[in-house]
C-alpha cells in the first residue's frame, strides 16, 4: 500500500471516529489503535480472572447460605467477564494462548487492586462496594467506546457489576449496623481498601501516558482523574449513610467545585504494586500459573475429543 493510500485510510478512520461510528474487527484500523486495544482489553480480561482470587478465598467461609450463593455467583460472573473480554480481544488478531503467556511472564499487567489480601469477611463487603463501585464508574463510559466488540461486552459486564456493587454495599450496611465488633470489622475493611480503590483508577492525568491518545480514539471517554473524582463524590455519601468514616483527614466538600477535595494518594505504593511488589503479587501469579499448568491435561483431553469427533463425522460423511 502506498503512503498516500494509508493516509487516505487514516483520514477515513478519523472521520468515522469523529462521527461516533463503531469500528468492527474486519474494518481497517491503524496498527497503533489495534495494539492499544489489545493492551487495554487483555489487561482488563486478566484483571477479571485474577480478580476472582481475593473473593474466591472466602466462598467456603461465607457466614450464611444466602451470602455464599451471592458470592459464588459474583465470582462466576467475573470469570464470564474475563471470557467475553478474551474473546473480544481475539477479534484483534491475538490468540488466547498469547494473552495467557503475556500474563504469566509478567509482560501484561492486571489491576493493582487484586494484589491486596482479603483478611476478614468484611473485605467481601469492601471489595464489592468499593472495587466494583470503582469498576462500574470506569466501565460505564467504556460501553460507549469506539471498538464495537469491547463496547458490547461492556454493556453486559456493567449490568452484572451493578449487582456486585450492591451485594458488597449490603454486606457493609449489615456489618455497620451490627454489633460494635462487626462495625469495627467494616471500618477496618474500609480503611484498608479505600486508598487502593482510588489508585485502581490509574495514575494522575499528568502521569498517564496513554490517556491523550486513547481519548482521541474514543477508547477512553473520561480521564483517570475525572473518574476518581466521580468515584469519591459518589462513595462518600454512601459511607456517611451507613455510619462509616472515610480514612482521609483531608476529605472536605468544596462548595465552589461541587466536589470533594481529598488527601494525597501514595503513588509510590501504587507503582510498587504495579511493578510486582504488592502484598499478594507473587501469590496471585502462582495461583494463575498453577491453574494453567494443572489444566493442561483437560485442554489436551478436550482437543483429543474434538479431533475424534471430527474424524467420526468425516467417516460418516464418506
Ligand atoms: N493497575 O496511561 P495509563 C474489575 C498501568 S476490572 C495496574 O493511565 P490507561 C472488575 C497502565 O496499564 C479492573 N496497572 O493507562 C472486578 C499503563 O501501563 P502499560 C480492571 C495500571 O490504560 C471487580 C500505565 O499504568 N479494569 O475491577 C493501573 O490509559 C471485583 C500507565 O497508565 C480495567 O482494566 C492499575 N490500576 O488507563 C473483578 C478497565 N492503572 O499498559 C473482580 C479497562 C494504570 O503501558 C472483582 N482499563 N496502569 O504497561 C482502563 O480503563 C485503563 O486501562 C486504566 C488505565 C484506567 C486502568
């Protein structure tokens, strides 16, 4: 293809983005657009799959049948989200095996938030309320992202996330209105999950290397800082409603901005976790790599079965 032809395709592509048209797998797209989507979408898929681990830790210890059923359903939903997202990413020309390889070798990231431990039952409340709450705020704009398969996957994911957020908030509400010990558990979980939840929405806009280009391509519709502010403004009144205290002495309503001012985020901690030095990074990777290795026999068996079925079909056709 000549340079002139490429420029013309790029122009047409930019016009389609400006008209808010969805880009579909077989459409022409700039190589960087394809690669950026593979990066973000595969990391999103990995986050859903790794994100099953902190909550999976509590399924056998849920305090009642009702709580167990809800938690089990939630963790299964996260598996489903990971699978839609891997499928959507495959439409960009990368195989699932390559994506797993990138996760297992540390080439691909997954969300920092899943490298924190879930030490009490109240953490199931905090994860649902705060982590899924932040995930919804980040993902609702993605329902309108420019790449069709990603946008469509996000619509279903968001519907399920809203159930997740509510089940978490309900756990927190119940604990916060329970005995003094239960309230303390809820407050302790909020204290531990608040700051990592703010970090989860990504580095500040000034530090975010991808935001500018991703906003131009309408992959991202809102910046990391805007989403963080939205999350804080939405969550503070919820904490007040159930009588819990956000662990930030600098948190203050700013009448002029119509938003909360908040304290400094420990970005050193964030980057340490992203680089693999968080409290549970090693444990999470060990669990994922272990599952992949232990699952080899079943992948082989499924392939052998599919081949036999195909052979039988061919013999019958003769
Ligand atoms: N953790 O330039 P930016 C969920 C990396 S799903 C680790 O701002 P971007 C559901 C970033 O990748 C949670 N790394 O990047 C659930 C980049 O490095 P790279 C996941 C992070 O892409 C709930 C570098 O820093 N959600 O929670 C993080 O424009 C409960 C520079 O950053 C998604 O993935 C981080 N927190 O903005 C499941 C949503 N933040 O790639 C189970 C889709 C940034 O160049 C239980 N993703 N980095 O090596 C996005 O919206 C974006 O990718 C952002 C980051 C906003 C996460």
